[in-house]
C-alpha cells in the first residue's frame, strides 16, 4: 500500500484504519468511563450493599472501567465512529500549511 494513499471508511480491512478504529474505541472507552464513574458516585457504599469501605470504592472504579470498555466495544454511543471519521478525513486532507490566525495564535 502506498504510504501517501488516503484512507477510506469503505476499506476497513486496511491495518491503518483498523488501528485508528481501535484507538477511537479506546478514547470512547475513556469518555464512557468518566460517565459511568459519575453514575457510581451517586450510589451509597454502606453496609447494606457490598459492605462499603475503601475496597468497594476501588472495586467500583475497576467495574466502571470494564463497563466502559465493553460498551465501547459493543458500539458505544457513537463517539468512536465520529472520531474515526474525523481521523480518516484528516488523513485525506492535503498537507496545506496553516497561514491564517487560529485563535490567539498565528503562523
């Protein structure tokens, strides 16, 4: 495969696109972990649950990571697809130097 060839969503058998998808799913997993962790913060950790205490708080952190990772692998909420599309689009864009103002910075 030519190194300069653009990536397309229609050719998902390309190793580069597969790697981008993997990284996009990882990023969506991080985002979902934040959401799930916040959800768990609202649950009490008293003795009526799993016994409460520091161990339960630690376990909840690991559980939220696993929930988030599985949700992302199962399709998530669409964040990975949007990230992948954006990454592929940026790979297809010509390498044009920035010559205009970007926020407070100029080139």
